[in-house]
C-alpha cells in the first residue's frame, strides 16, 4: 500500500504546531489589505493575527482569495513525485472556490501521474470545523487506515461536524450580505447577537439570536448540549476573532457541563476573520446532525 499525505488549506484555522504534530500539509489562502497581499500562513509569518484584527477594528477593509489551481498543483506535484498519494480536505464549496481549485488541480495532475491517487473532499466545513474533520482523518491515518478508508470516513463524518458561532459586530455580516442594514442597525442598538451555523450545504445560516454577549456565548453551548455525541470524550474545537478570554469562558462552560478535557483553541484566521470580524467566537464538535 502506497503512503499518502493529508493536505488542507489555511481555513482549517489550525495552530502551526497542531498542523506539524498531525503531519498535515496546509496551503494558504490570501488577502489583500492596504494595497499589499498577505498569505494566511498558520504561524502568522505574513501578518500577525492580533495585528490583523487591530487593523480591522481601526476600519481597514480587506479582500480575500481562494487557493489557486496552480498553488494546489505545485503542492500536489511535489507529493506525487515523492511516490505518495494525496487526500485533500478543502474549505467548504458553499463559502469559497478553494474546493473547485483543488478538484481541477487533481484532475490535471492525475493525467500526468496515472499511478498516483488524489482524492479530494469538499468538507462542507469552515474554520476549526474543517480543522476538526482534518484532525479526525489524521487520527484515522495514524490507526493504519488506507487512503480509501480515510476518504470514506471523511465523507461519512463531514455532516456530523457541528459549527455554532456568534459575532460581536453585526456590521461585518452586513458587509458580507448575511444580514440587512436595518437588522444590523437595530441589532446593534438592542445588543442583539446572532447565533449562526454552517448548514449541510456548507453555507452560513443565521439560526437564532441572543440578547447580550454572554447570552450568545452560552447559547453555543446550549446547542452542543442538544446534539453532541459523547461530549465528555471530545475533541471539542474553539476558534476566536481575537477574543481569547471569551473562548476560555466557553471552554470552561463546556468542561463544567460535560466534563470534556480534550479542547483545542485557536484564532479565526484573517481570511475568515475578514468576513466575521473581531469578537467572533465559534464552537465545533461532533453531533447527531448539524
């Protein structure tokens, strides 16, 4: 059986240390801000995550770009030339063209490397929801599962990865067309915080609302309580838009309610963070349904 490599993109929002520990290769998406292009490397080498959020708070705007077909071809070619196969787990097609780029690159390279295997999964996941699926696949690989077995596991598991999150500033969702200007205005006036999730099509959906920040954070854990599978075992992933204290508050609440110990916290990287804004807090876990 040929060896294989799991690759993904930077919208998994892993820490750099986690990606290296899992032996997962990560291709960066990019953003343009202040007339300069930055790549969303997990270690923040191009743009420090705290600095990015400070600039957003100061009113700067950015535009973001998917991983290109060429970037995927370069990364995949190197792996195929080493005699290894590829399992690629890509950012949701409902939110980005990254999956399409990966699929096109795989098709192009398959003709050049007919002996190699490239399997591409549309994770239908985002941020550390995508990261959670990649993590679980990496664990399956460590257990000795084949490329085809882990691919099947990813396809079977992706719609059990639950994404629940809230944002602190409704204006970022307004700019992205997720809510109306009137909703943003009145929601801000009344301190209404949305509770959102990623649906089975991999798209962002506004589900509920809470009055005040603390209530919105607790609402995420309420959702987990309703659908989580074996929450005490974990793993549970959290990502935050430069609001670590809020992430730790939610982690503590998860531990208090379920006794969960396997909890991982990371930044919402600048590509997703550009659309969700500072103060985003997201909770990810395995559930009976999304």
